[in-house]
C-alpha cells in the first residue's frame, strides 16, 4: 500500500478530484495549507501599499491506494494539476505499513 501526498494549486482541486475518481480512487483527504517552494512567495498590492506574501495558499491531498495503483494515481495527479507555471506543486509517495477501517475492522488493502 502507498500513501500519496500531493500539494497542488487550489483552483486545480476539482479537476484533480474528478480525474482521480475517474480512475477509481474511492477517497482522499484534503487540507488547505500555506507554504513556499522555488517561488518563495510573491508581492501583492493592497490599497496602494505593496506587501510580501511569504506563504502561498496550496491544497494538500492525501490518497491511500494499493501499490499496484500508485503509479497511475501519480500520473493522473500530475496531468490534472499541471499548469506549466512555477508553483504547480509536489508529489510524495510513501509506504504504508498497515491500514485499518475502524467501522468494520478490515485491514490493509481491504480497508482502503
């Protein structure tokens, strides 16, 4: 089993969600976050004053899938989230040692 953590631009969330449900992903966790990477934030003008925005709004997706499906999920997120501009995000893939569905007691792949 794999845990895929992806950071994407907020306006790409619905497009990524639709693409993932289209390939059979049955659930995901979504968190609004702020961060920075290569872009190191940006400046904005508000009421005539310029100020620095050091942390950029992002969306963090967490998707647990079987190991066999991980590459397809990464590819799907990459295609759906890409704008071709700086700040498109990152994807991390981690191993899951154990999963358990609280309601039924199912474990590992059955719990996903």
